[in-house]
């Protein structure tokens, strides 16, 4: 009987998790049983961190304790900050994030076996430091000194402050906070699975999160919002959306940010991001980004319906991420870093979950190479390099 190969592990169940559930057929996402629609509208990112790491939404005292710990752990070790100032200013932001996160392990104590402690407090430290790394590099590469983080601000507010030196408007802070909530976890996506595979070897949390960052960088995962923003710049205005879609599809290419591997209906996170994109556009004068994105989504659905009746395509979370972050003044090449600032809450939760009940992740592969044969000595091998 031939072996069935599920390319990309599509439809293959490889483990269990209590952190989040993606129900693609009905377009529902839940974190530990709480619907993302409720969380996006009512919860802060700090509440989501507590939910993912501790298993429950915090009461007021627990939330204040978490906020104090996050605030106290935001600063980077001075040697790392100094090293960043010597990085090439052309370094890609995700490469900087990956390098510095890996470097954080150098400043964490180890036991006699050289192992770091991988616990909830290390997780909180990483969550706290991600925005500091991204904001510090944003300023360094633009020729400015990094700003010290502020413990009195939220994760979202502090990140926006560290980029500009100004406490953000409540609309801007709320928008970025909601963005972080929406991106915090998404079951066994590629980067989360990479983190769990690394953790399953008993690699520590620094190594596991570094693996996740490396995986997030690709255009088919966290890099998609940057590609969407490039598309919006190419389209330029709403009236150009439909001709652009037709031209792209005629070339056999895809519209970035449209469609999702899991969701067969609209990504539930897209609705909240679209609303935020519109509100931010009205607030900062970036209406063009939202209007162009909305027209592009409508045109994509219309043209695809014409060409493949019954095949509907919807915007995913990356699609409206582009106008949201663009309206906040964040450069497109930092979009994936912002994604990581939210997803690190889920990554660390998954690493701790993996370590709590661990088994090495070691899948099998179907071999398609040559059949077994004898070794051919160097003198007997053909000159054209073919097998003897």
C-alpha cells in the first residue's frame, strides 16, 4: 500500500495544546476558551500574557503584579545595547531581533550543565524585552540614541514611546495593543511549531524562541504584511485596485494577505484590524492606506469569483496589518518584528507547555532517493559524475 504524504503536514495532528484553538471552517479563534472577538474588544495585551502563561485571566492584583514585572524587565543589558550600536545600519530588523534575542541568553545564569532556567519569569523577560529591541534598533539605524523604556506605560504604549520619545495618543496605543492581542497566539503555526520542536530537544527557552523568530521571517508567514504594504504602494489608490488584481492574476501570481491556510471563511482577526485601520486613518490622516486596502480586498474577491465561481477568498490577519502599522508610522521592514512582539506571548506559552509534558518531536519521511547499492570506488566512478 503506497505511503500517503501530507505535504506541509496539512491536516496532520502532531500534538495537543490548551493555549489556543483555530476553527477554520467557522472562522473562530479562541485563547484558552475565550473568543478572540471578546478579547480584542475588552482585554489588554497584559491580560492576554497572563492568560497564556498562567492559564487564566488575571484579577486586578495579579494584573498589577504582572505589569510591574514586565516594566522591571524591559531594559536590555548594556553590552548588548552597545553591540547593537555597532551593527551595520543596513541590517534587516528581523535579523537584529533574532541575533539580540539569542544574545540575551549570554546574560542569563546557567546551572552546572550550562542550562538556562526556562520558566514563566524567563518568558515574561523575553516578552518585556522584544519591543525594546525593536524600538532601539529603529532609532539606532536612523542615527538616534535609543530611549530607556518606561515602566509606567503599557507594552503597547511603551513601544510607541521608545520609537518617538512621545507618549502616544490613546487611539494609537489602543490600536497597537489590540494588534498585539490579535497576534498573541494561533495554535501550531509554523513559528510556534519550530519553537516546540526546538524545546522538545530540551533546548532552553532562548534557543526555542530564536528558532521561532527565524521561522517567522519568511514571506509565507510573518513576512506577509511587508509584502502587502509593498502592494499598497504599487496600487497607490482605490481606483487602481481592480486593474492591479487582474494584472497580477493574469501573471499567475497571488495577492499577498488574501486567503489563509486554516480559515475557509474570513479570518476573524481581520475584522478588528480593518476597523482599527479605518479609525487610525481618520486619526492620523492615513485614510489612503485603509481605502486602498479595502478596495484591494473587494477587487480580489470579485475577480476571483469571476474566474473561479464558488471559490471565495478573504483577507487574513496580515492584510489589514499593513495599513494599521503604516498609519502608526512604523516602517514596512519592521512589520514582522511587531508581529513577533505579540506572538512571543504565545511562543513562550507553547515552549513551557511542551517542556511540561515533553516528548522529542521526530517525524518520519518517505525516502525517494536511489535504491540501496554497493559503494563505488573513486577509480571506478564515471567521469561525467553519474552513478556507476
